[in-house]
C-alpha cells in the first residue's frame, strides 16, 4: 500500500510547492478533503442573457458569440445589473435564463495512470443547471442531464475522449420566481421583495473546480452518528465504483492535535465486494477513550478513510469529526446526556461573503450564544466547519418553497435530501427545521396531505438521521398525530416590545395554552395537551430594531430590553431561546453585529445565560 502522506497524483496548476500549507487546510466549499490537488475555474467568464430563451434551440453550447463578461462566483442579479449598467440590484421579476462560458487548458496529471479521471465540481449553482464540455451535454455522477437545486455541490466525471488540450465549458442556468421551488426568504410570485423578503440571489454563487480523482473511490461525503455510551462511531460512506471487484474500506482515527499520522487511535478494515455504480455503506468503529464534542470543549478527531483495491492501491479522503449525542427528553434538550440551555440567535447571512460570515460566527460566539439558527439559507459548508471548531451549535433549515402543492413538497424533500447528505459530518449541526411559519405549508391547518407529508418526513429523519433533532414547522402550527407531537421541540415565535406583555405571554406559554400566545395556534391536527413532555423553545423573539415591532432603536435601550427579556425567559421552564437577529439585512434592522466588520453594537456576553449546576 502507498504511503498515506503521498498524493496519488496531482494537477500541475495546483498550489506552488513553496507556499506553506496548514496541516488541515480546506480551500474548497466542502467538509471532506481529498488529498489530491485542484484547479479553480473561478474568475472571468463570458456571459449572455438569453432574454428570449432561445439558446437551446439555437445550440449556443456548440457556438455562440458572448457580448459580456462576468466574474464567477457571483450572482445572476449582479451580472445582469452590470450588463444593464444598473447598481440598485433590481434585475428580473419572472424568469431568468443566462449562459456562461470559458476555456481551460487541460491540466497535466503529474502521475497519469488508468486509475484516475478528472472531475468537475460546482460548489453550488442554480436553480436549474445544464453543463456542456466542448459542446457535449454532461451528466452528473447521479445521472442528471439537468441538475436542480442551488444550495449544494454536484459533480461531473469528464470523459477522457471528450477532453482536448484546450477545452470549452458552457453552463446554462435557469431560475424563476416560481413559488413551488425552495426559495427561503428570497422574493417569489407569492412573497414580494420588501420587509422580511429579500431580493433574489441565484446563479453561479459558489466556486467551480477541476480535480483528479480515482475511478474507484470514496466520495467527499461522510455521515457521522455516534453513541457516546459505547464510544462507537457509525460512519455513513458513499462509494463510487467503475470496476467491479474486491475492495477493503480502511478507517483510521487520529488525534488532530499531533502530527503523528502513523499511529492511529483506532483502526479497522472492512472487506467488501463492489459492483459498478454508487453505493452507500455504513461501517462502525470503536474509539476508546474519545473525548466528546461540546460547546465548552469542541474536541474533534481526524478520520482517514481509504478504499483499497485488490492491488493494494489506496484512494483516501479525510475529515474532522466529533463525538456527540443530542436528545429531546421532557423539558430539556440534552447534549451528551447533560441538560443544555440553548442560548440562540437567528442568523440570515444573505449575500455576505465567506470572510464576513466567518466574522459573524466569531461575533455570535462573543455575544454568549451557544446556538446559531441559520435561517432557511444554504451556506458555504466551511461555515459549518468553523462552527465545529468554535463549539457553536447549529440549527439549520430547509430553504422553503412559498406555496403548498404536491410539486412544492417534492421539491422540498429533494432539497432536504441534498442538504442533509452533504452536512451530516458536522457535530455542530443538532437541529433541522422542515418548515418555518407555514412558508410552503400555508394549508397545514386544513390540508391532511400537507400534514401527512410533514409526519412522514419527520419519521424518515428520525430513522435515517438519528443524530439530529427535527422541528416540523417552526413558530406555530406544529403537527399532532394521535396526541403526539411530530416535532422534537415545541417552538413559538413571540414578538412584543412591552415587558409586561412579554411576561404574560411566557406565563401562558409554559402554562400549556396552545392558542393566543403566538400569532397562530401552536398545534394543529389531533388534540395535543402540553404537560412539559417536550422541550419548549422560544425560537424567535426581540426584533427590537425593526420599526414594525415598535422596539427601541438605540444600542443602550436595546441592551437593557434584551437583558430584561432574557431574564424572564430563564425564570421559567423553557429549554432555550433564539434572539432575532444577528445582523441587519436589507429592510430588517434588528442586528447586533456589524454585517461587514463583525463588531458588536451591544456588550459582549449579552445573550449568555449563567451556567447552572442544576436545571429545575
């Protein structure tokens, strides 16, 4: 078997050898590292707005004269504004079709061999994407001629017979204001821009790159499910196989704080016979004496996973992971079997850059938060990596459609599966929301089909992804079936600037009043009787800078209100709260953090609860 420190092959256009590298550097927007080099295709691309949507009919992928240039990554909105000479961001209001094209020189493979191929990956692009190489339409590894979704990565294996010394890459992107597609808080035909609804931000939004990969390999996605009592870690692996045969999956776990890559803390081999295709495989490894991951001690370990063929050739990947357990039991959320109060903040990154999001994460930690609710947005996976490192718990959500139909539910489920498949590596992610405030599920109170879909999706998540808690519809209108809540948390959105009214709402909430506290009844479906059998979380409150809520606008008054409101929360049997919100974004002016610099406008530690020896 080859030495693990040696790349199997690399691209000649990779990072210069003299440039220092970190022990675990991750320049690409994904959680899992592949030890081979990459070539970014970011930069200037040719650009065209297909106003009449005639590019397919006229075969623009074969030949077209592009009149404009655009920087990738970037949004369609910004690119169209540049073409039109606009600077206000207003660009389209129905359907948009755009084309991008660039040439690239075929990178030299340092050690060419029949085991390798070149893979093209889009970090995120969409909502509807087609890709051509030298005029030939490509299919994703999953076999899609059209890739749907705009929040997660997708890849193409490039056929050597279609590669030339100089190659032409063509991309067609389509998006619409269709309310049945997952949009989050971007405007649609249902919800127009303004107030809490933001302008669209779509298209070539994340990096695109080439890399050499093995024909038979582990893909860059690793699921982690740990049971802290038995120190067993369940790894969910995805294998990509071109050549049938007998293989060995080898797992090795190392202490990431040392440079010792020869003495693993745990190791095991798993022999498998594999046929061509893509396969899922769960393997289990005991990590004796492993320290758990938590906000107070975000301990992580390095996993090196290899797929070894019958000749002993190893195709490795690696990632960092943590052992942690989260449960919803009675009144509390338990992390590693310890009741943990969730000091949360609502985070809407909007069009923030990676560097700005990194500043935001550090600032939210400085505010005293142990939980960040990433609000119905798909973010760069490196933000999840940072949360793992900082010890920030994450509550993530599926970007919602804006209408409730059979098609919107199909799109919602597809988006959920894309997101969760690529994020189950991270110990920081503990909660998933399916919907928020009925967006995309407006008929939840009256349509049994909508409730049936939510119930089935909740039950699926419980079985397939037991490492997460799941919230069915955050804020109100949780689904009850035979008196059992189909949500691991009972959540409520409560907004008032008046402290006495706040106390009244909280008392009614903890007293089990399911109506008259939030904007709508908290539970729909079968009758549900709250007796503190499920953790109660006030998952949105505050908004003191938003004029519609009538709250104080200056920093001192806001600080005093937050402190007083937070104190009332902690005096009641509530499992956690989420202050609204981290940064200003468009018309919402609730932020405590400067969106560009990351500086706080209120005292550090303001959202932290005191550590309690015992919750009662």
